[in-house]
C-alpha cells in the first residue's frame, strides 16, 4: 500500500522509509520547514529537499507559505496535502456504529454517528456490519472515495492488529478477520482494539496537551485501558494489552463474559451499573427510570446515564459507588505506570462529575502521594467520538508505520 502511494519514484526500501519518516513527522508534529526536518531526521538539507520535491510532485505534500523571520531568506513551510488521501474509521459498540471519513491531515470530512446496530457474534451480524460500511463508502463523494487508502475497524476484546485476528468477535474460521473484511469490501482493512483506538484519538485530537505518557480508561459496557508510552500506543506482544477489566479482584460469583469470576469489570463497569440498578429496582427502590422505561427488560445503559444526569438519586448513588471502587484500582495503575495524564472516557464518563468526583477522591486516597502529584486526571474531550477519531487516525498511521 505504501509502495502504491510512492509508485512514480524510487521504490527502494531506503527511499520509501525516508518518505515514511517525513510523513510521520508531519502527522505527529504538523507543518515544518526543510531545515527542521533535516535536523529532526538527521539527514542533509539536500537529501530532505529531494524527497520533499518528490512527495510534492506526487501530491502528498504541499506548501503552506513562507515563515517571516528577521533577516535572510524566509523558509517555506511544508505539510500534508489534505486532499491527497482519505481514511475510513469504523467504531463498533454494543448497540451502535459510528463511521467517519478523514482526510490526510486528520480532519473529519464526513461521518455517520449512532447508526442502530445490534452486535451479535454471528455471521449474520458480521454481514450486516459489512453492509453498513459498504453503504457508507458508497455514499461518500466520488472525489473522496477514489482516494480511500485504508479502513480501520474498532473491536472490543482481544485483537491482534498485526495478524488481523480478533479472538473476541467474529472469530469463525482460521482466516484473519482483517483479510475477510478486505476481501468483502475491496479496500485494505485493518482492525484494532476499541479502547486503544479511543486512547489514540484522545492523544491526537482530544484531552492530551503535550503529555507523552497517558492512560485512557474506557468505562463503557465493559472496562479497558489504552496505554500511550512516549507518544506511541502500547500493544504488548500480541496486541492484547489493556485488559484492565479482567483483573481478578473480587471474591464474587458473578460470571464475567470472559468466562471467569471475580473480574474487576463485574463490579466496576457499565455492565455492573446496569445490573445493580435492576437489582435495586427489583427490591422496590424508587427511580425515575420506572416512569421513563416501560419495560425494564429493555433498559439500556444510555437510559441510566440520562437518569443520572437528571439527578435521579438511585442512579447517582450507584454511579458514585462504581466510580469510587474504580478509582482505587486506577490508583494502582498510577502507582505502576506513573503517567503524566489519566483520561476517563467511555459511555459512563458522560455522567460528568457524578463519576469523576468519586474517581478522583479514591485516587487521592489510594495512590502514592509523590506519584499522584505527577498525574492529571481529566475527562475525555472527544467523548463518544473518541473511538471514531481514533479509528481514522489508526487507519492513517498504520500505512506509514515502521
């Protein structure tokens, strides 16, 4: 795929690598001058000038005017050409799909949010997913569609982006899921863990303000973390890093979807909030949910989040209990990783202070004081768009990754 982009010029591995390095610099740093590029990549100015000229001739790089400096020549600013390539991101949740089209510079140019989609680990559900993706691409303007280079699908659970296998969803045969998607959609398709994608989206376009070591906590139906170390997503050996929700914490008999009992996720997640709300309603406790939802068997996490934000006492109490419980174990992560920033995201984070205040209180109580002082605890800036932004960003970065 990279060779396709660089087809008109020198196709040697060394030349392609230098071009990838230049593009990655623009992706991570933004527009820059040839002199700064040469300094950053430790190459000569003539060498960088040669490759910038080739990339510009191919339409991947463009000029953004001159920088006015005191005296001497004014250097030209170069950067990515936004219209030269496009990337599709797909964020799949339990009840919805988000799809977006991103240009080369990272701007979303088209999107469809909250498409009704009931995830089920069946071939029929997979085919419906493919239909939604294909429909979105078909409706994209032709001038964009012809330049789509890569597609990325976010999936919860254990995902190996390198091999293209998902071991938690749509694992029906020995063919990698990414390969199956590529064959069905006729576009190059990759997959990644949803929480890791959210973390990367937040890092590139969200709450991160220059921090390089970041933990993103995704409190949705399940519970996971995305880890950014020195500005790069941490994958682990097989891409399975971040399974925070399956820490064996509790001595309970609640069966987790992973097949084991006692996982942190069973007591500190959207699933735990949903289960506890239903249990306490069954005991006769009052809540506005009984007025708003006619059939409690159809109660969703979204209903509970809305009730919490409407200051329903029962929902607030349960959300706060989960937040305080979760903060204790986030404190453990802070003690281990000593991150600069911890971002709280996912569906439950939409309750704002109702989840954030108990998390912060618990972190202060259980984390080491010196370590705690190094870490800012902030809510997600992108919220429900973190996954789709991250999916697009991963689709782009993977093409030019080393």
